[in-house]
């Protein structure tokens, strides 16, 4: 028996590859299937089952394409209604893979069909659980994502989650390994550890949710402080339920080179977005007007989903040379399948063709410190937790994830300084502001870290007590 975690940092997502006696199973696969097919061929094994812990909201799974390519059976837990061939398994069912077994533990709460798969080794001993979004390391799945579909409140779902954990998970042995679907950085939880594997015994000791004195306390704890889910979540659930266009077709469509002239014509369509995936520093020096910058070298896919929100948008790409396929692949993981081409030759081809170019007005942290004085407006687009740990004196905390709410309150006649931690998020925010016609700001290159490195005690403020902030 071999169990391997295949972790994708951009999505903070764990897929799992299980092999025993010539047969294989995969749990919660990513959208692109070729790496799995290559691995199956390399190992000389037959994929028998594709186990899905639930209908994922934060990424599009590769279950449909993988089943078509291999003939493997897709398995969900109870109450799963699929738009394709799948088994909606009965609680307690056993699936044989080689000499090991996977038992279905129906664990509703995150969603109604949420299921944990318990792997029993060759000797029938409980070895590990693939807990999906039911149990994370340090946290549990948020109970507010399935409210509308389930016609239940988040408190109702949290109560179901409590019952699932107490009756199905907690009775298992302390030596059982926990393999969750996500780790720190995922929007599917709020308090996840940076580790990606742990024992259940350790989680029983350190996980705040598992240490609540009673059900009411659990419900209050897990529903407190939940930020609104990203706008693309609903579309991803729908794709995972109903099926989707094959990844190969999406990739082929996106890998269409466009000359600057063709790119310009495509950009004139109001339903088309220019997405520039270069790093923030390069983007700031020059970019195509109205382009949105979300750097490929970062939490690209989640930020695309958060900032573009509508998976039906047509997208044309500006990328570094040779990264077009990677960008299309990572976009497809969160359901953005309508990439209709990329700028051949990249931004330099656009500049060389004499097309219009825009820039982000940026200054260094040292220059900002020289210019700053009380009463000058500073916008910090980091998460509230980062802001509370330390921030520029009197800065407003307006997190990037909520930009479409707070942008409506921006006074176009009042100048402000804009920063994040290092530049990735502030330049993304700058690109959105510029696309909306706001030019009354200056981005601080290097972000809060660079400001902090100036060691200016007047500007820097460490928040040891809760502070007032807006639109967190």
C-alpha cells in the first residue's frame, strides 16, 4: 500500500493517490488529468475509483475528465446528485482497492453530501482518513457555503458538523492519520495550520473546534468571524455537480496567439477582460490600459476567482514568455475556461507596435516616509489580521478582497497612498482602480515590509489592542 499527498500550494489543496496490488484510487483530483495519467502509466496500475469528499467550491475537480480517460468510477457520499455517472454511496459502504478498503463515513455539515473516507490497511486496521472539508488541521470546514442549497442556516449546518465530528471522527484511534483537502491559505476555513498532515490524536488536543465544551459552544466558535466567500464559489460547485468542458479543449482554445492588432480588437469587447499575469514590478512600469494585474507567481487562481468573480468572462492574456499554458491551466482550476487567446510576443510586442501604454504611479518606501504627515490618507489592502499586527499610523484597512465594495466610496478628488505587504496585492488593487478611472493615488513599492524597514517610529504603529477599521 502506498498513500501519497499531492499538494498544490496556489490553491492550498491536497489530492491523494492510493495504490495497492495493481489498483489505484485518487481522492479530490485537480482539473488537469495528465499528471495523474502519467503516474498511473509509470506505476503500471489501473485507476479503479475517484473519490470526491464533496462538491468543491474553491476549485474545479478533475473527476469527470479522469473518469472518461480511465473508465474509473466516481464515488461521492450520500445525498450527492451528479449530472454525470457516479455512485452516491451509502453511509458505511466499503470500496476495495487492491488489498485495502475505503469506508464511507457520511459527515455532513460543511455541505450535506460531505463525506470522510476511512482507509483500512491490508490487515483491516484503520490507517488514515481523507477528511475533505469536514476536518482540517487546526480547524473545521466553514458551515456557511451550502446554506442556500440546503435551505438551512449556517448554525444548522454547524450543528450537523458537530454531530458528524463527534460520532464519526472523534471515536477513531489517535494514531489515525488525517489527510485534509486544504491547508493554510484556503478560504474554506479560517484557522488552518501550515502543516498538511497530522495524526487525529494531535488534532484532538490542539484543534479549537474539537475542544469546545458542548454543541452550542461549537456552533458559536465555528460561525464566528466568517468572511464572505469569494464570488466564484457558486460557479465552481455547479461545474463540479454538472460537469464541464474538457481541459484539453480549454487549453487548446486559450493557446491561440494574437497579434497586437488582433488583441486590440478582442479587448474592445465589453465582456472581455485583459488579464496581465506578469509580476507587479514589471506591470507597474507599463501595461495595456484597463488590464488587471494578478501575478502568476503568487496565489494566482484564488485571487482570479476573488477579483474577476464571473467565470463566464472572456479573458485575453498578457504573460511572460512560455507561461501561457500555465496561466490557462491555473485559470481552469477555478472554472475560468473562457481564455480566448494571448498576446503573442507579450507586452513588449504591444509597446513596439506603438499602442497606448499605462503605468502605475509608484514611490519608494523612503519617499513615502518623507512625504507622510498626519492627515494624509493611506489605504492598506492587507487582511485585517495583518493590519492588526502592525500598520502605518492612521491608515485605513480596506482589504483587497472587498475592493468592489469600498471602491464605490473612494473620493476621486482626494489623493491617497496605497500599499499591501510587498506589492502583489496593492498593484492588483491599483490596476482595478485605474481600470475604473481612479488616478488619485500613489502605490508604495515594496509595501508594508519596505516601510517597516525604514525604521521610522512615527509612521509605524503596532496594534496591540483592537483598532477601528472599515470594510474588513
